[in-house]
């Protein structure tokens, strides 16, 4: 988990700059995962505990994160990047 963050965090702002985002939009994009995790983690863990499906939630979250981060490569524009990054972060944070 920390390997992907260690690779992503130094280069994501540069990639976002290359995509045409300004400093304010980059700051918002980088803040999205922290905000999303506040909601996504409690919801996912509650669902997993109630259904006794921890393994299934982990598999679903891993697949969702992989698909979400792959889709991020094709997102164009600040709003699309923010939405896709939010969805990928929701899955990755679980």
C-alpha cells in the first residue's frame, strides 16, 4: 500500500500540471483522498461486518481501486479528474 503512495505522491502533482490543472485545483485533487476516506472507510467496514464479508469487500475494493486509477489516465479536465480520483480513492482507502 505504501509503495503505491510513495510512487504516486511525488509525481501526481507533476502529472496534474501536465494535464493543465492550476495550483488550486491540484491542491483540491490532493485533498480528495483524505476527505473521501472519512466517509468511505466507516461505510465499507460496517457493510463488511454486517454481512460477514470482509474478504469480499477487500477484493471488491482492490478491483475498484485498480480500475479507478487506470481510468484516471483517461480523465480530461479538472472536474473529471477530481471525480475519478475520488472514486478511486474511495476504493483504495478501504
